[in-house]
C-alpha cells in the first residue's frame, strides 16, 4: 500500500537549496523587521491539534449559525469570462447565481494577480503586503533560485510563509473542534486556503499519480484508503469531447477559433500518449484534462462523507479550488471552446457537490462562497481581431530589460548594479556616491526606456506610508503595487508593462498585471436565510473573509484589511427559500 502521509517529496538538492534560501530569507526578513513575524504566527497558531481545555471552553454557536462553509475558487475566472459564459450555466453555478448575492465585478486590489496571492487574499482578508504571499514565487536578494509559495524545508510543503491567519483559522480559534479541509490540484491553492490550523490540505502530485498532503497536517487515515483506489486509472483511454453547444451559443459565448500551429491538436483530446497502460506522462497530462477537476470532486465527496462535515453543532469549512480552468486558459486562451467547456463541466461538478451537501447537511444550513484568484488577458491574436492593441513581448524588450543592470554598471564604472531578484547591488551607494533614492530612480528610468515598459515602481515609492493609504480611486496604480509589495520577498523594482501585452513566452496567454482584465472576478455568497440579489458594487476579494466571519458570528481580527459587506445584501428572507431545482 502506498502511503503519502507525512511524505516530504523534496529532492536532497532542492532541499539544500531551499534551506539555504530560506535561511537567507529569514535573516534578510528579520533585518527588515517583518519576516520574523513567521515564528510568532506559528507559535500562536499552535499547529493543527487543540487541547482538551480549549475544547471545553468552547461555547455553542448561536442559533442559525451555518453548519458548513463551502468556499469554491475557480482558478482563472475573471468577470469578463463569468459574464460571457454565465447564461449557459445550468447546474451548480446556476444554483448560486439564482439563489445567492452576486457581485459579478468584484476585484483583487493587488497588482500581482497570480494564484498564490489570490488564494491567500481570499482566505485571509489581507493584502499580499500583509499576508506575505506576494507571488507564486518569492525572490531572495542575491540568489538566482526562486522559492515556490508553500515550499517548506521541514515538511515539504506548508503555510509557514503565510504571515496571518485565514478565516479557517478564525473558525478554529472560536470553535476548536471545527474541521477545516482544503483541496485543489495546485498545492499553493490548497495550502493558502487552509491556513495554519487546517486539519489537512490536499493536492495533485503528478510524479506519483496520486493526491498528496504533507507532514505539516494531521492527515486522516481514510486519505490513504481513498488514494489507494487509484481512481484516476479509470480516466485512461477517456477522450475529451466538448459538451454540445449550438453555433448560436458558441457565438454568444464568444468562442474564437485560433490556429495554434501543427503541434497543437483540437478536439478530441487524448491524454497519456500511444501506450496500452498509463505512465507518468499520463498523470502529468491530466493537468490539461477535465478529469483532474473530476478527481478533485471525488475527493470532495470523500472529505464530506468521511469527516461528516456539517453534521455537528460547530461550523466546518471545506475549501476547494478548481485548477483546470487556469491550465486550459493558459494553453488555449479564454475564448477557446476548451476553456468554455471546462467551465460548463465545473458547473456540473459543483452541482454534484451541492447535491451531496444538501442531503448530508442541508443547503439551508450551508454558506457557499464562490470567487476566483484572478482573471486573464485574451490572446493577443484575438485582441487584434477586435481592433485592440494586443501584442506578444518582443526580443527588443527582453534584451532592453536584461541589459539594464549591465548598462548602468558600465556607465557608472562599477562591477555590478543589480543582483539576482532585481535588487540594487550591496555597497552601490558607497561606490557611486549616489543616494539610495538616486540609485533607484536611475534604475527605474533606465528600465522605462524599454519599449513595452510603461512604469517602474521602486522600493522607496512602494513602502512609503502614503502609498499604502487607501486612495479615493481604487484603481490607483501605486496603491495596487504597494498592496503586492513585501520587502525581502518582492523584486525591488516592480514593472508595469503596456496594456494587453502578453509578457510570457511560454503559453498562449497569462495574467499577473494590475489591469482589470486580470484583477476583476465574480464574488457570490449563498447564505442561509439570505434573499437572492445582484449588485454592481465593486467589492474586493479582501472583503470575503470578514463577510464570512460576520455570517458565522465570528469576531474579525482588528488589523484585517477587508470589511464585512453584508450591509450591501438585500433583506433576509424569513424562511430560507427552497433552493431552485437543478435545471
Ligand atoms: Zn490561478
């Protein structure tokens, strides 16, 4: 029997590198008097277990408190995609749209619109500048290697670099016997949703073709039994054909055919190559198949049933992040038939999960929240069809940006100007006779000479208290970058590229900018006793955690960035409306 419990799964070489970087990061972080909070947070969190004394002190929840919170994150599901595809949802998403409080145009209020910071922001109600998860990768000044969000030398993976508690942690703080489980194909998504006190987080590990957790968590015994069924084997030989859609529907949902060249095939998609039985490549290919979301759903059913979530008097949390929409969005673009099909399938999978919850807990006892970690920019070739200035980054821009440090070093007669991680070289001020501010400005202006670079923000500009104060304009660029900036983890120079620039060469399209197409996401709350409504109010993803807390009757820690937005909800219904039948 294969056991993944308490596995580390980090190669000795990688482990050594991580240790070196983590140590350096810790030293550097302490120097800037911020990263040392890690130890404090972990000590306060006290690990996954709770003492009997704490349990006995727990007061019963007030009457009407939801017994279960289901948080669903759809990876790469911007407001534009939500509004385009929404009319074709018939199942789980439809149920939420018809019965929930719907904010189609919520927004992340940080510039680095990526997966790890998006999930950490949703779960904590804090900006990346406060929760510390600035990007999928952390830079370490002077080291070329990046640290993957969630990597941990001791446990393989854990939330130890998440600097603040999540709302799952708030629930466990108030109700120590509450259960908090998270799952996603992506480790960083599952880990960031759970926080420090989660019972367990689960994710996909293609190298072993199984789901995995880490020794950080108290992984339950049933997880190995679930894994050892090897349910993904039944997906081998399965062909991905799109769900039927009429030509009119495809036009309405703005599916745009795009020739991706001879190496890219269309439907039907196969996974695992020309072999009679699966090998590792099949489990890797599952990332680009609908089957990985299906497997996540199989796990969600197992968590609900095995842990009997929502069946006692304290609220539990199940947080799920569906990843295939992001992988398919990157590869085929958000206007592909493939992307739309994945969303329609996620709609069905969520319907299945809601059915399970309805029979086990009752949807009238369950708070359901749906949102996304970020949006995406349409493929440049599609944008050009629409007359928009979509472009792919050219070699001149790459060359210009790469040469910036060397040019400045030569111009000022020093050996080195920038070190790895995009930091000013040590002792540069002494060598040049220029102040830190002058050095920063010279570097920023040199980078801004590159054609696709429109604006460069520096460490001094982003750590200025004024930059962090909430502006009257919620699209204020410096504020968005400051909200994403954490000294010692972020590059010292933060670059805003031209709108609609596809800055990555490795995929059809991507995200990660402060532009609204990357930041704007739907936010839906379906709460017991709450009448359905729809609002154009642009609430923020930092508002999700405090709003969930309010709906559970929890006290929100005072330093949380977000606000409880239940005052924007319509009147409560006297009796929970019968959830609409699945269409
Ligand atoms: Zn993502």
